[in-house]
C-alpha cells in the first residue's frame, strides 16, 4: 500500500482594501486618471459601475453577477471572438481577469501577470515574479494562480512561494514585495488577494504539508503586515495568541503533539470583505494530517479547521465561526468561494453568507451572527445524514470515519465543489454552482508517519473495496438556497467543471472543464478524446436552456467576466487545461479569449497530436529494487505524477511514457541535477540518493511494462479511485 506524499505547495492570494479610513473619500471622478485607479469608493460602489470588473468575483458581495444588459437571451447567439492572446505556458489557467478603465489584467501559471489594451488586445506589459522552480516541491495541485486585486494604481498578486507583490499598473514593475510566509516551512499561495480599508488580505496553502494556517492583512501602500489571524492553536505550553485560539485549543486533545506539524487549517481560497458588517469572512482547510485518528485521537472538533470564520476587517479580531465539518478526517476544506447576499428566509429579509462547501452541503449563514439558516446537500453525500439546524452540527455516519474499514466516500476528497467561482442572481434568487459528484475510497493508512517534507494524509488511496464508486464528474447546477432544492443541471463532464458568471439579462456563462462527456468511460489511458469538446456556454438562468457555445480548444476551468468598453459589452475568460485524458504533453492552448457581439476573430486550427507511445525498455530489476523504487516514488513523486505513475497527467508528465526511462543518466539529470528546475521540476538530490533514483526509474519501467501488457490484452488500466486528478481540494 502506498503512502502518498505531497511535494508542492499552493500560492496564496491577497486582496487590497481601500486605504482611506478618515477624511474625504476619493470620488468616481478619479476614474480614468491612470491605470488601475481603483479607489476605496469605487470598490464600495462596484455594483453601481457595472462597466468595470475591478475586484475578484466582481464586487465585495462576490456574487459574480453583472448588471450589464446589452447581451441578452435573444442576441447571445451572435457572440463571437473579438480577440485572443496566447500565454507563454501550457500549464493550467485558473486566473480570473480584472477589467479597469480600458485595461485587462490577468494572472497565469507561475503567478505571471499580463496587462492588455482591452480594445485591441495589445499586450501592455508582463510581470514575472521569477518564482524559484524549487517551490513546486511544496505544491499539491498545480503551478496555478487564481487572481489579482487592484487599488490606487497598483495590481496585487501573491506568488507561489508566498510573497505578496504590488505591481505598478502603468509600468508592470514591482512596487513592493512582502514575504508573507516562513520560507523554511511548506507554505505556498495560489489564491487571489482582496483589498478593503487600505489593507490587502491573503492566506496560504499547504494544509497537507504541515503548516499552521492563517490569514494576514497588509498595508496596501507599503506591504507591512497589519494583523494576522491564526486558524489553529499552537503548542498549549506556549499559551495562545488570543481568546479565540484559547477557545479553539479546548477542542484539541493534549495527548498528541499535533502542533509539531502545524495543525493545518490553511486559508487557500475564499476571503470576502462585507461593507455591511465590516467583517472579513474566510474559509479554512483540512487538518494535518487529514486523518483525525493520527492528528488528534481525542476526537475533538479541532477548531478552526474546516470552518467559516468572521473577523473584524480592521483588526483581525474574532467575531464568529461556523464549523462545517467538526473533527474533519476527509479533507473537507471549507474554503470554497463564498458570497454575501440579501435574501428572504422564512418571510424575513436576511443578510447572509453562502457557501456550497466541499463537504457537499450548501450553507446559508446570518452574516452578522453566523447563525445557521440552511444546510442542504447539493450533490451525493454519504458521510452525514444531514445537518441539525438547531445545533448546527452534521449527523455524521459513524462508519464514514473509516477507522476500522474502508468507506466509499461521497463526496470524495475531490470534493462537491472546488475553487471555481459560483454566481448568484438577485433576479432569479438562484446560485449557480460548479458542482461535482465525487467518490473516493478512504481507509486508514496503518504505516502513516509524520513527514516534515511531503504530504501528511494518514489515509490510503488504493484500498480495495469491491464495487466502490470511483472518479468524479462536474456540472453546472442552479440551486435555490432558500428552498434547498436543485432547479436545473447542465450535462456532466469528466472531472471539474468551470466557474460561473450570471447577468441581469438572465444569462449564465460557464465552461465545461475538459469537455469530455461524463458518459465516456475514463480508462486513464492517454488521449481519451476524440469526443472531448471544451466550450464556453451561455445558459438561460431560469431554465438551463443552452443558448450559445464556443469551442475553446482547451480545458476551461476559470470564471468568465463581463465589462463594457466604449458602449460595447464584452465577455472575457482565461482558458487552458489538459483536454486529452489529462495528457501533459498534449497541446493545451493557454489563452485569454475576449468575446463581443458579431466578433469575427478566429482561433488558429488545433495542432495535430499523437500521444507518446508506451515504449519502455525491458524491466529487469529485482523485487527488492522495485520495492524500494515504489516506496520512494510514492513519497516523493506520486502527488504530482500520479499513484502508480500512470495517471494524474493534467499538470504533470505521465512518467510511464517519458523517454527518460531509457537512460539513467538522463533520468538523473532531471531528478537529481534539476536541469528542468525552471519548468518546475526541481532537483530531489536532497531526498533521493543515486541508488534510490535508479530504483524509482526501475519501478517506473516496471509500471510502464505492466501497463503495456494490460493495454495489449485489452484489460482495464489499473487505477486508484478513478484517479485522473484530485486537484480541487488538495491545497
Ligand atoms: Ca485540502
């Protein structure tokens, strides 16, 4: 059995908040005086300036809803490509663009940031933080970045290795840079910063690797840290930093030194500022390790893991929390995108926070108090029978904790929902959720030992459970958060599906992930297509009728935005993700696409592609060498390159097909000498000996030969848990 070890971290994002807390506020008349001239007032009024997309998810409510009305259900069929621009990477694109006064800003893989003249598509500048390739060893789920913030002439981005950077929006040059994490620890950042009250807010990733989670606020002008809120306690012997953490510490047992590897609770995605309450809401991730049996055998709630937390935005002082998954043992991060909204519940107007959670329940909470108002399963859920609205606690199915035997978990660790933006329409009252139906087999890993380098799960990924459901599919779902009911669903695609945008004209725009129909059986072989047709679609927000679609040629996961320039409404989206069965080597066409009515630009034809052959040298290694290679592969390589070396190719090469299998010298040049460091494949010379590198190669050669035989015999390709990818929650 394998212990899977994670080697990479995730970058955090930061937000900027307007600086002025006293004196006259800048007015909207300031608009247009320079690039990214986003003032505190403009951010507060973003919903009244729908021509712009100035902040992540469109406005402070993060409803991803636009009041623009030019593109309608009747004329959306006329949308065409206005222009496009290629990125310089074939990695996955998760970045949500901003549009400010005629300029589009967008972040891409490796936390690069681009600025474009929105009218012509001309690139104005590109910023490269020159993230060290070594960072990828701390990244669980891809060299990705989800977004940026803008304020007072600066663009803010959080780099993969944990810096918060302010970029001069005019020149693309770095204005300041703050190291927000301890570089000696396994922190990374992939999320988008937010700005409010003159502060930039950002958290971190790394919950699988051994970190202590926190969210920080940094001065937007200088980058100086103003406050930090830790999400889990530290060693009780040191005392806690505040009363909230004293309360949290009481929910952790003292019989196990869980603090030695940080505890987890990373704030890797959702951060929402609410001007109505002046609170900052954020979600927290899993504990370290995942399995509570090893993390804290006392079985306490382990606050503030898997929780939605509210703090005062100016000071970081705790206000309330709601723990979605007490004593989490399933990697059920509560970090999925959140939004605030004003809706009627039981006949009363309520100002609420909403989150379709990774654990499968859609939560509606009072924004001021955290009172639980609704909790309904929005996909297949079997770890709990439901949630008691009086106590706020889930009714957990005891066997689901996989203490004695394996459990076929739903939603699996891929989650019911990932980082993909949801959208809420105040007109329809529906929330449009990038939903996942996910299954995974969980079993206790009896060999688990803490890892200071690599992942801490404490759960087996390859447990035998005959008849278990595996894999996951994604679809867009319109959900009534008050009635707790599904209203419509799109067709399903394999793996995750894209983020959503909704408009005042009753449209929802959304991409279908890899575009591979869920009905096609994924054998984990390379090149599942033909049949994959990734598209950006437009749906009728009330009925789900598909009104328009555009073939984007590559996977589409990021969220579209819309804006108006010189009287014309546009829709823009970043695309780029593996399409052909998760083949890293297949072309993926990472691009920014911009649409308008009757746009006539055309994408160049796709390049012909044939998957690399499965052509390993003969397997001649001894059983002992293979055993060593399997163990060292599992610990050092599997999180990126897949269990067994044959899956999880979307962001990383499939090593059963690499030509490096034919020569140890070439294999060592990459694995030990780090010749591909700048592409993210850092040297492992500090954790692998030359003998172990040989054993890893021998193991991969054996795996490739096994796969070749199985394929020749027409047998299904072995896999764990439907394999493919488990990116969505692993940050
Ligand atoms: Ca996680």
